[in-house]
C-alpha cells in the first residue's frame, strides 16, 4: 500500500499532467490503493480520488467503491471527508448509484454526518437539473452553428448550399451557455462524449474563422467615421453587427481554452451603454456579476433601448459587399 509521500508524489504527477492526465492511469491506481493504508493515507485518498475521477472512466467503479469504503470507515473525520466529496462522482450513469449510496447513508445516527449527506443529496439534485438545462441549451446552440461546407457536403441532402449564420441567436445562446457553464465547468470535458466534443469544436472553429473575416470587414467599413456619419441607418447596422461578432468571438475564445474557461465578460449587443458623470468610474454592465446594472444619471437614448435583431445570414442587403461565406470559401 502507498505511503503518504507516494500519494503526494502521484498526486503531483496527475496535477502537472493537465490535459494529458488520463495517460497516467498507474498514478491514479496508486491513489485508489491509498484507502488500504492508515489514517493519514485514507484522508488523502478521500480528497485525491474525487479530484481526478472524471479523467479515468475505465476506473469509475473502482474509484466509487474506494470512496464508499472510506464513507464507512471507523474514523469519523475520514467518513465525513469522504461523504462531502461524493457529489463529484455523480456524473452521467453514475448519478443514480451515488444518489442511492447517499440515501442509504441518511440512516446515520450522527447529526453532523446526516447534515453532510443531506447537503450532498441536495447538491446532486441541483447539479442534475443544471446539467439537463445546459444540455438542452447546448443542443439548441448546435442548431445555429453549422459544420463547414466541406463536411456538410458528405451529407445526403447537403448539396452545395452555403450555411446561413444567425449571429443574434448565436450571441444569445452562446452567452447563456457561457453563464450556465460557470456553474458546471466540466460539462464540455466530462459530460459529453469525445465525438460530440470534437464536432462542437469543428463548428466553433468554422464560426470563429468567419467572425475574423467579418470583423475585419466591418472595422474597415467603419474606419474614420464619427459623429453624424455613424448615425445613418446603414452604419448603425454595421456598429451593432460589429458588437455582436466581437461578443461571439470573445466567448468562443473562452471555450477553446484547455480546460474551457468561463471568465470573460461581455456587454450584450442589445444592452444600452450607460453614460457616467465626468470623473465617475465606469462600471461594467455585464450581468455576469449576478446583480442588475446600476442606473445612470443620464439615461440612454430612446432608440438605444430597442432590442436590435439584425438580419440573419450574410447581411447582404444591409452591408453591401460584406459577403462572409464567399470570403471563407476563398481561403
């Protein structure tokens, strides 16, 4: 059985491996074996096993059994630590089993343990509901993020039709997904199978590539324009389109981090820009803080409050020659 030093050493191997952590199955097995050691080894195992659980699906049964052994340990501190970490095992098909284990543990006579078990069950129920909503949102997002034409041509009815992009919908859906993803940050890495994650990244890459083309064209079209020139209907559309594409670009960059990040904030395109008094610190309007934006002393102009829904697809009727799809195909 491993010593405390060996447990720390193998923990370090897994922690330093970042995205390659799944290649170190032997190190995780050593941590699982820590449940056979003494008090110190068991306490470490109770913390280390759940931390890397999601990276070793082939050892899921062994890991859950090891944690369950700790939940029944004679040492009350080990039991409590193990119970506290149980919700981390409640992923996918393992969720019913973990919920059943926790339900059985409710029979404890220890009031502190009972509270831990109860809190763990509540956590699982909330997580299950969140995952369900996030999965529905993810599926809806995929409907508005097409595959590249080269891959679409492999389909039976794809033909030569170019993908039509609806940026306003994607901004809304991607922002919502980004917000919920903060509460379940391992959704993309632990809740989706490898094939579905690969498909999503292909769609993101295609969309990001098109955004870069569009953003450059919009900036060029607006370059040097100020004051009254920006108040024309055509330029108003371009300004909003630039804001939408910039927002999407920021959110996509976050999702391409390994692991995906949910730290960036954006001001949604339909939210009015608040005016501030001279010398007053400008506040971030983004709703990610969890509280509503503060009202400014001088309210936004009437037309700025209207929710703008730009045309879908190529913006061809409003943005002249900004033909996004053709730019992509020419690459």
